[in-house]
C-alpha cells in the first residue's frame, strides 16, 4: 500500500487534497496551528520519508509522534508524545515543551527529511539532502532524539493560513535516496507480499512471496533491470511486442516507462519525460486576506522569475489589460503573488505545485500597436538550502570572464534553487542565480554560478 496523511488524525483546520498527499491549512481563517499525522506507523526497523512545506509564517514544525498523541493546535513536540523540529528561526528540537538549538532554519519549498530507527529508538532531521547536527542515520551517529518507543508516525504542524505540507512517504515520491539501511515508509507494508518476477524466456510472469530485501527483476531481454524496491500498489505491465517494461503509476491513466536508473522521484523530471501525456498549466494567485479580500486566481501564460539566495528575488507576471484586473490588483496592495504549476491528465488535475512566491511590489501598464498588457512585479528575500541536481536539456554552456559557469536549459527545473549544487558533465558548482522565463509556447532556465565569497 501507499502512505499519505491520515484523514483520521487531523485538527479541524486541516483539509487534504491530491490523494491525501497534501495537508492544507484553512485560508479562510487567520494564521493558526493546523496539525496532520501521517499514515505510516512503525514500531521496528529503519524508515525514511520527506515533507515539503510551502508558505511559512515562522511557527511551523514537523517531526514524529507516538500512538498516544492527539492532534492539537500546537507545535509538534509540545507534549511527551511528540518529538519535533521548529523549521524557522530559531531552528530547534522540541520535546515535552523543552527546546534545544539544532540544525538550520529553512524556507518555503524546502524538502525536510526524517529518518526513524525504531530498532534503537533514534530519529534524525535534515533539509535538502543534509542531516542536521552532523547526524548520520546510516552509522547511527548524532540523532536529534533518542529513546523513541512504541509505534511512531511522521507529523507536521502548519501555521500560515496559506501553508501546506506535501508528503513524500513512498519510494516513488522521494527526492533524496534513503540512508543506507533505511527504507521508504511504503516498504513497511510489504512484509511477505508478492513482488513480480518476469521470465522473458517463457514470455510470462510468476508471483511468489518476497521479503522486503528482495526486488523486482525484469529480465535483460526486456532491456531493463532495476534494483529499486517498488510500491506494492504499482502494477508492472510487459509488452512483448515492443520489448518494454512499464509501470502504471497510481492515479495516472497513462503508462510510464521505467528507466534503467530510476533514482529519486522528481516532478520536474517526470513532466519532462511525460509531457505528451498531459497538459502543463500555470496559475497566478494574488492573496487577499491581508487586505480583507478574497484570493484572486487567474491563468498566466507569461512570467519571469529570478531567484537569488539571501538577496531580493524577483517575480513578474504579464496579463492582458482590463480595468477589472486593475481594480483587483489595486484592492490588494499587500498581496503575495503566487505562481503554481498544474499538470492535467485526461481532463483531471493530477499535480499542482507552488513554483514561485513573492510580495507584491508594483503594477505596470504597457500599450503596443496591437495589444495592452498589465505586468505585476513582486520581490522577496529568501535563503535557500543545498542539494545536488543534474542539469537537463542544456542548450548553452558558458564560461564567463571571471571563471564562473552559466548554463541555459530548454525547460526549467522547478526544484533547483540557489545554494544547490548544479552538475553538468564534469562541471559542478554552487548555484548563485536562477532565471526562469515562461511564455506562450516557450520556456527556458538560466543557471549561473555563485560569486566566490
């Protein structure tokens, strides 16, 4: 089975969407704590999962709770049944209300990592591929907490009324590889469940009990071998006519090719590989709560975004001119400008992700020979974290006069952030600036190396 947020263990402010993967705070109310507990419940073994938090007010936390925990409007770790980490400043662990400095603060869009070793009662927290406090789950070094016992589940506490938490508890959803010896939470349900072993010599397949350590093997005659354990909910299909192995992802009608090196699941990579199976759309939201207005949501076909860590990042969206839109923008001078990406398969929205967010700054009216447009500009200063991402679809590579590298990619990778390590062939560098340009029928991304400190 697969694991999401547990619909029976939520506070009243929380609503679930996207197949219960996304826990949403109630934006019809002022900021306030909204708590969700994950479905994974483990009492033995070593387990790993990720949570992505979007829209932070400064009072968000995540962590793990035991079976006696009752979701309450407070931080994870406010009582003896929770072990939490406060993700904003000051970064600290929380248990039974006691707080200890730990790790580094994060920002909207970060991927938070949780590793649970229930054989020893340890838990570690990390962000964007780096474990806090010199922790190393693979060796058991420097856990954030010890002494965990009983049955443990991941949990999150939101605070910003527009905040949400996207769970990645299943192997196919992970961005980072679990530490050595750890497994994604969905493997907790495997036990002696059946995996599929395909034998090309007889043109068929057989099922037999497998332990969690065993894997799906697709015979080399089909051109694919993978050492990644697969989700039990997934179904492997073999088409002997074309010699391909395919797996049908839960919730998608189209079959998706298995690659020989599956790696961590990444929505940007998935969209690149499956663009012919659906339609990519973008939406811009002007939040209205700060000005006593409703949120205004509109499709957007043209926008640009420049991201820089620790310096003002820039977002601009262009719309056809109308007086009604001028009135909407004028009524929301304190709006946040939020751009979301949606992927539609067979008429149903399968994925929606926030890809850029900043504070409204100004509006500009432009008039040409044939059309009028409105451009809104927004700025925000955010400090991003690390992680390593391979650049895809590179169309231009430049070595600048000051020795820094720059790459242009045909399509944006929305998970690449300043502070990440970008890698292309033998070239590897810390990202300083990213510029996304999206227009009708065209997209691009420019990545530039950070200045030496």
